[in-house]
């Protein structure tokens, strides 16, 4: 069984020293501490990937705080699930209630997961309500149409005059898909 730690700071100017000292105090060997200086918003974190690959059944993966590990609740759940599938425990030193190596820690993580899922559902529901209200108020979504009503009328007129699609495209500067969409709207 190995104790593994992942420590991260967001910018080059910040120091990893405080996190490193916490990990050593928790019993993690210095050569099992994976250090990364990269923004948490960056999904490409090669050192984290390496640490997760290194973890084996029976190991315990340590972080100082959850925000050092995951970019979002979903990201955290994905990482914890990956560790659990490998038989690796998880401990968050500054948030002692998050410790999947104990029954209480598993319970707490389950509760936090359920709350996070509930919040995600509420957020999606509020977003859909907002979109519905905006649509009811006449708000348009998406990119502005290239083929306005006048352009669509012009495209249909050119087609009735016998112009080929390619000629209409050259004349209007529109793509084939836009021309066909304008012609299809006529039917």
C-alpha cells in the first residue's frame, strides 16, 4: 500500500511548499508526491493523469483541498469513481470529512455527491425556466440567420429563373447549405 499525493498551484508564482509539508506530515513519501503548476480550469493536467495511473489497489490518494484536484463537482465525482474502480482510497486533508477509506467518510462523500447532483438538477431547471421565459419574451437564440427574408426571396427568384445552385451561391456569397435551407423553407 502506498500513500500518493497530488498537489497543485494555479500559477508559477505560487508555492507548493505548504501542501508538500502537509503531505509529508500525513506520511506520504516525497517521491510519491505529484506536483503540478497549472490552472485548475485547464483540463489537460498531465501530472494528475500520471498520479492517477500510478495509483494501485490498496493505495490512498491524498489532496490538501478538493479544489486542488477537481475543476467541478462532476470532475471530482469522475476522479473519485476512477479511484474507487481501481480500489484506491481518497483523503482530503483540509476537509477531513472527505475520506473514502472510512465508513463515515464514504457516507459523507455520498451525501455531498447527492447534494451536488441535486444542485446540478436545480441549476438545469432554473436555466430551462430562464430560457422559456426569454423565448416567451421574444428573445432569439443562436447565431443570426445569414439568409434574411429578402435574401430568401431573392434566392427563390433566382432558382425560378433557372439558375443553378452554384450560380446562386456565387451571386449571394452564401454556402450550399444556406441556399438549400432557403429553398427548403419555401415548401
